[in-house]
C-alpha cells in the first residue's frame, strides 16, 4: 500500500459554539449543517454517538436532525444503522458544478500541471477568512500530499493561502516549505481575471522530493497553469 503525506488541519476554524450551535444565527439550519459536515468529514459512516461527539449537539437533537436529513435524502442509513451522505447530494453537486464554470474550465490545465510536475495539484478559492480546495488532483507517487476537495484551510499559511491573502509577489508565484504541515512544500500562483483575484493554483508534495527551495524549479510551470486557467475562465464568460 502506498504511503501518503496527509494534511491534518489543526488550523480549521470551527463556527461551533460551546453548546454545539453554529454562530450564523439560524439555529436549526446551522445545526443540520453541522451534522452534514460531521458525516462528510468522517472516515466512515457515523453512529449517533459519533455525531454527538463531533457536533456537541445534544443526543436528542442530533438524532432528530439526522432522521430529518435522511427523509430529505441528504443522509442515508447503512445496513448497520449508521449515517452516511445521501445520494441527493450527488445531484446537488452536479447542479452546482454546472453553474460554476471555473471548476470545469480549470481541469485540463490542472491535469497538465500534475502530469508535467508529477506532484499533487490543487485549486483554491477564498471564502471569508479561509481557503477552500475546490479541485484536488493526486500525484501518482506513492508518497504524496492529499488535500480533500472541500477542505477548508487557513489564509496566510502555505503558498496558496498567502496568495489568497493578497501577499505581494515578486516572481509571479509563492513557495512555502513546512509552513502548514511539517515536511510538506508547495508552490502556488494566482488566477487573475482583470484586476480580480479569483483563485490560486498550486502544487504540493514532500520536501524530500520538492527540495528546500521548490520555487525556481516549479514556479514557471505553476504560473503557466494559472494563466491557462485564467484565460479559459475569461473565455467562458464571453457570450
């Protein structure tokens, strides 16, 4: 079995208050989303106890919400009664992707970047004070970095986070070594359409392969991929 350099996220910022409620102020909806997020983040289907421990919602409330989400096909039950993501989310995900052209038009350039560098490739967008991985392509190496699509990571740490935090660039890209996770490096470049910073493209991998100064080696290819994504996205907006 191949080894991986995983990306545990100690910097994930929870919106959960001490009573298990999210802080957006729409109580029942916030708690339902907490349940969905807990199931989505779990490595396997969740028992009711798992949901309570993860969300800090009371057992009765967690059960009521999980059953309601199952009724709406946002959750489903496994044979042993645990909760897993429901198939309706597949339909919703496809509809969302169809309405968001960046993900579609970016993929060819990202696949070419992965193939050219041999490293894992990610596309991030900014959402509030975090960055969200919207496309993640894994390296073919046994030792590789893995970032899950949908993962929320901090701004200001890691090359993509620093780019989306609008850190100034001197070479068209930023590189990082061990900033967010020990032993992991990355090189990222901004995706700009006009004056708008819409995303960041990056490669990441173990420092043993990228080296202590990965920018000069990978920067030009990452910048070229980011430019290709920007051009494709701009073209997709033209009537």
